[in-house]
């Protein structure tokens, strides 16, 4: 007989980044420039009271995936038994774990605008703007998990698993994992146990009473660990050499006789930010540019234009997918949102512009517009790299990554709106406690090595050889 008939664990799940988990339903907003049109956006899950919630299926799936990643084989086997299985040969066992929907204590949501970035030009694709609802970071959800017919060892194992989520962990909820959306922590608030004797005693009562759960001690330290995934987290800062403008969507229409709204920087609660999708899109575009350049330089013959274009596209797509994933595979690189410590009011750079008629070269009549960019501050973000998975591919993809980091460090990658007007000149640098400033590549290399990225000459030569073989093999095919 197992020690416990039932165990109930009460937890608090706290979001550390925005969460986008679509319910499949949509709502509509009025179009800012056309009263006859509406803008569709995806809704998060909401309960009957209108509060966001996390569906139990998503939470259970996440916990089961985490159970597969426990490094101790014995603990992993115990967890697999608790979660159950459904084998075709009738050798499966039913699950003894129930996970309930997580309800928000208080929650704030916002509607965010996204745009697909053209991988060739690194600019926003025309007519591919879309919106979605997300739950703000800091939102806390209450969560309950119940287990039936559990031994003392099984109880300790599931608690060890849950304690692994009390700090930073490699798992996310919802969509946008490569943008570091859906990050969270789990904290155990209370554990209640129900022994077999307690159930027997309760069944003997004539009056209808609640089950006599007994409080259990809260453990302070886990004895479990996740497998070494080679996931490296590197903090970066963006040093602004010129004004930077990540344009927010215009919210109202204007007429020819009315002064247009200024182009404003994306803000949240008065603070400017760079969406993770912007950073990831520009970084991906640079990697594509580097791969295409290397592939062209290695062509030994001069093939037909159509054949050359097809070969170049296949080579580039294969290597880009090995870095950033596709619909069939997960990305090995993730980038968080870029945040600023200064409010927009303390770093606003206002500038006026006038459109030029491209045929006459004269100033276009009634085409004066204004921009409110950001200048005099820096943006901090994190890059997460699964280095072990990238090295296991043996295709030199890591070398492409470092080429892109080098270009970013040297200020060769413009960011945001108005690059042809001198805006968006940024340098990737290492965050310090001192004043942020640009650094050279040798200093950045030393910084990367402190985060377990091997940049020794022998390693770089090996990646160069792997990349050369990959490009040559694709060309021959």
C-alpha cells in the first residue's frame, strides 16, 4: 500500500517575460486609417470572469517534457510512471497526476503589433502586419497539482521536479520561444497530504465533511538537475552611435490639412523597448547575407544563372534552418527583448523631415513629418545559444553566428527606421557597471570566452573546415 492516497500541491506561477498563448479565438479593432476596415488580433485564453488563464493541457505537457529532461535515470523513470503511458500492447499505465488550469490573480494584457521581416533586406514586409494579445510579465497565476496513490519516494521526486522551476529554467510556455516569450518561475506555496488511514476515517463519518488533508513540510532544496543542454545565456548591450527609431504603429488617421502624428518609438509604460522579433529578424538577415557571400565566393565554376540561384538558395536555407529552425525543428538561438533603464522622456531625440519628390528632386508640398527617436541611452538584451546542439551538426553554423556578432560589434548592421538618413547606427557591446561604450572585436571575443564560447584558433579552423565542406557539398548536389 502506498503511503499517500492523495497529495495536493499549491503553486504560484509568475511570468518573467510576456506570454502569448493563443486560444484560437480572435477579436477586432477599428482600423486607424480606414473606418470601413477592422484589424484582427488573436486572443489569449480567458475564463468566464474575463481573466487570463493557462490551460491545464499546456502545463501538463510542459511538466512532462521537463520530466524527460531530468538527468537522473531513476528519477526520470519514476516520473514517467506517474505521468502514465498508453501503449498499444496494453502494457501502459494510467496517469496518477492531475494538473488544473492556472488562474491569474491579477493580470494585465496588451495588444502588440508584429511584422514579418524580409530575410534578404532586413526590412518589414509590406502588408504582413499582424496583432496579438499577450499577458504582461510579472503576472502571477495560482496552480494546483494532485497526485493519487503515491509513495514517499514518488512524492519527493515530483517535488524535486517542481523545485527546478523556482529559478531560471530552459522551458517556456506558449509561442515565441526564440524571442524568449513565456518565461516563468514556479514556487511551491503549500503541500497537503492525505494518507490511506485518513481516507478510511473520513469514509466512516456520517456527516458530510471535507477531506482531512494534513499540511506537509516545504522542501528548500531540490536534488534533481536538468540534463546539460549546452544552453548559454550571454547578456549584451546596444550602444547607440546615432539616434535609433523602432517605429510604433500610428494610432490615428490624418488628412492633407492636418499635421501628421510624429513617428514614435515603441514604448511600454513610458520606457522604450526593442521587440525581440526586431533583433532576431535583423540578426537572421545578417547571417543569411554572410552565408550567401561565402557560398558565392566558393563557386569554382560559373554555372547558369538559374542553377546558381537555386544552389545559393538551397545552401542558404539549409544553414539558416540549422541556426534558427523552421516549422519542423526548434531554433538553437533565442534573443530577448531589448530594454532601456531610461524613460523615453529622458532620451527623446526629435527631428523633422520633409519628403523629396523622387522625379523633380524638389521638396514635396505638405509632406513635412516628425520623428521622435531614442538617443543617449543603451538597450540591454540576452542571447541564448544552444552551443552543444550547434556543434553536433558539424556544419560550421557557429562560425556564421560569430561572423554576425563581429559585424554587430563593429557597427556594420543598421537597426530600425531611417538607416538611409543616418539613424540606427548601433554597436554590440558588453554590459558593464561603467558607462556603456563601443568595444572592438578582440575585447568582445574575450567577453564571449568568459561565457563558455570557445574562440581558440584551432576551434575556428575546425568550424571553417566544416562550413567549407557544407557549402561545397550543397553546390555539388
